[in-house]
């Protein structure tokens, strides 16, 4: 049941993130087109005249100038690739605001600002939740590995806080990418060591392990699995910084390949951990390992 649930949630997460990127790209191109149209329309307003013939001529001239400038600025289909490269970057709040603003319903258009605030609030809550889980993970392992388990959790909490604040102050995407790259290498090495170790440990017979424990167990497992695909908060910022944002999409796009890799690792570690420790398996597989080399 856990394997099926992990695969299903992986597909749902990948589909949701792909839809999110598609909406962002569509609304970004629409916003750029509207801004360009308004700009050229204002710059080509004809001077009014008492003569109807002169007015018609000025209107025709402004229309032709408007069309030529649209062609030159790449806002037509012939310059679609150039437009994509220079498109307006939208974050989560701006994307929601643009979606409501461009709606044909006036009632929905009035909700653009409140929706933007609500979406930004949800993103903050998502990031705080993920950071809290990381914080607890680090705290538990520091207590279990470096100190006696009777040490105060409050002391450990405040001891590691400056290091988290220091990392949180980094705003450069280049620096963050290097930090993430080094962290990913360490995580891959740790996962490889854990998987190899569990392969050679004594396993609980599959017949002694139930496929489904309870509804409560399924809901807890679903929450942990959704947390494993915790890239929702960085999808749009990453897509906005890419030279070719279209590479995020597709069957072999960045999102699909990343989710497939994470799902494979998650299923492998989870299945081996369940076979190895059975009902004694803790929230993190590393908490079941001893400190001996």
C-alpha cells in the first residue's frame, strides 16, 4: 500500500507543478502582450481634427504604425521565441493576481489583491512548515549522535538556531545553488550507505507485515510522502531564473525527471526500512540506525 501511495502522490505532485508552470507562462505572456499593446496604443493616439477625412487617415496611419511596432517588438507569433525569453517573471502571488485581473468577471477582478495576499500567506505557511520539519530533523539527530538523549531539547533548539538564520540570510541564487549542490551530494552518499546497510541486515518476513495498518497510519504516511516532494515553493522561482523555462515541462522535463528520481529513492528506502525494522520503524530511517561506524 505504501508503494502504491508513494507513486500516486508523486504523479499528483508532478502534474500539479507542471500545471502551475504552464499557468505562470501563459499569464506572463498575456501580461506582456497587454502591457505592450497599451504602451503602443498610447504612443500612437491620433490628433483629433475637424475634417472626417483627416481623422480617418490618422486612424489608418496609427493602426499601421501600431501593427509595425508590434512586429518589431516581437509580440506577434513570428517572434514568439524572443518573447518567451523576455517574458515577465511572475511569482505565486503575482500569478494569482494576474489570473483574477485578466478574468472576464468584474467580481473576480476585484478579488485580485486579496487573493494575492492569501496566496503569499499560504506560501509563507508552506515554507515555515518545511523549515520546521528540517529543524526538528537536525535537532533530533544532533541529540542522538552528539549528546546524551537526556539533554534538553530547548538548549539544542537555541544552539542550532544561529546556523539556520545564517543560511536563511543568503539571497543569491548562485550561492544557494552551491549550498544545495553540496547538500545533495551528502544526501546521496548517506542514502547509498543506508540502503547498502539495510540490504545486508536481517529482514522481517513479508508475511508478518500488514500491507495497511490503519486509516490513521495511511494519513500520516501520506503527509510524510507529500513532504518528500517539497519542491512546490521553489518551482516558480527556479523557472523564472532558467534560460529555457520550457525545459521545466514535458515527459522528460525537469519536473518529471526530478519527481521520478525522488519517488524511486523514497520507495526504495521506505520499503527496505519496513522490511528491516517492521513496526519499530521511526519517522526517519536514520533514527533507527546506531552510531557505530
